[in-house]
């Protein structure tokens, strides 16, 4: 594919600034570009839609840890794997608000809360709605990830003022069955549709480095980029291998392939926040800088990402300062 052919790939002056009809062939063509051409094109798209010097700082808190009945092969919180993560109870409202205040004081503008559930029970949803209301009252953007949702549950969350719901597609439809057996790809798409129909912004991305092939990264991005409305937030995670999970010991993905995935997400979903998510603890600053150049404009700050290690805030702030980047207001 020539670079000229890509001029329609998400530039505001192009024929279609934001497209929803990305074919796998086109997405494959982007992945196949010379690395520098791909990153250059992604940086152009990034600059057309965002201030490239700004990075959104988010905080992710596990409000209910472990004991999950699902079998996501990457996840230390599944009850099916012996990973040393103990099952906890849902945190209290006060404890969550204390964490949210600390996150805000530390520069976060968005506060995400995750619960290790297949889907929330109605009595738990009431408690989560109170947390959303409390966190919003602090002036923070809110996001929750609670598993599968019914339409009525999505409406209740919307009523509490929730800004974003996270539910990842994880990988391509073809590779999905290698990773999860307890819910289907269609289940995930259904939850995303309920969230969208309720008027909540969608946070949806995936994980790379799970032993998938290039065609699976193509399939994942093509699926996300051809949703009727692009997710407003697209987290791209590098697998964090946890002992005891089936994916522990998987061959590591080359850092350039990770950056390519970020770049293709940026080009195909130009107006979305592309979040450089899990896996930064083991990622060099140079790789992260390439991710920012390729269009990533959001990170999670704080020493833990649910249950896995993440760079401490001071380290991230020092890195952003070195790169001349600043937290998004
Ligand atoms: S990723 Fe979520 S749904 Fe899957 S096992 Fe972990 S906590 Fe459960």
C-alpha cells in the first residue's frame, strides 16, 4: 500500500476524517508500513486531533479484587488460577473516596474503578453508583469496569453520572477462544452496545503479547475501528505475565510491534484517547516515548494497576518532564 493511499486514513482534511469502514486489508497495510513511515503518519494524525504535548493521567483502583469466576488466561484475579491473589470484598465508599482524593491531589483527572466480577449483582451496582457519584463530586472524570452489563444496568450507571465504562475486546475474534472460554466475543459486543445505548462513553481496547499473531492484532484493531461509534478511549495493553496464569511464559512481544499497534490504533481511531496501559513497568522510557510519538496520549499513574506493578507517579512525572510532555488538565 502506498502512503498516498493512506491519505484517507483519518486526517481532517481527508475525505473521511473519522471512518468506521476499515477493512482488514487496510489495517494490515498500515501494520506492514516501514516502522518510521507508520509512526510518522500516526504522529501527523495525532497532531491533527490533539495537543501532542498533553498526556492524560488516570488512576485505576481495584474496588473488588480477586475470586473472579471467569477464566481470562492473562488475569491473576481469576479464581481458576493459583496466582496468590486473594479474593477481597467490595471496598467501602469512604475508602474509595479517600483513594480518589489522593489521586486528584496527585494530578489525576480521571479515576477508574475495577471490580473482578463476571457481571455486577444489583445490590453491588447500588454501591458502585454511590462511588461514581462521590468521585464525580470531587471533580474527577469517572470510569468503571465491572464485567458484562445488561441494558438496565447500563442505564442505572448512566443515571449515577458515569462518564466511561471499560470493557475490552481483548484480541481478535479468531484468537479470542484461546484466551477466554467463559464468555463469548458476542457477549462483549452486546455489553458495549448496552453501554453505548445508555449514552455512556466507551473505553475498549485489548492486550497484545498474548501469543497472538500479527493477523490477530490486525483483527482486533479492525474490529474496534469498525464499531458504529469508535470507543472514546482505547487502552492498548502489553501483557503483564503473572506466574500461575496460563499465559505465564509466553514469548515476549517485540517492543516495535507494540508501538506499531499503538500507531495503527491512532490512525484508525483518530479522535479517540489511545491509552498506553498495562506493561509499562517493564517498558523502557525510549519505548514509551515512541508510543507517545505514535499517538498514545493517556497513561495510568500509580504503583499498581489493579494487581500488577506499574511505575510510581514520581517516576512517570520525571519521564514526562524529560520528554517535555505535560499532564492534561
Ligand atoms: S479479566 Fe476481569 S473478567 Fe477476566 S478473570 Fe480477570 S477480573 Fe475476571
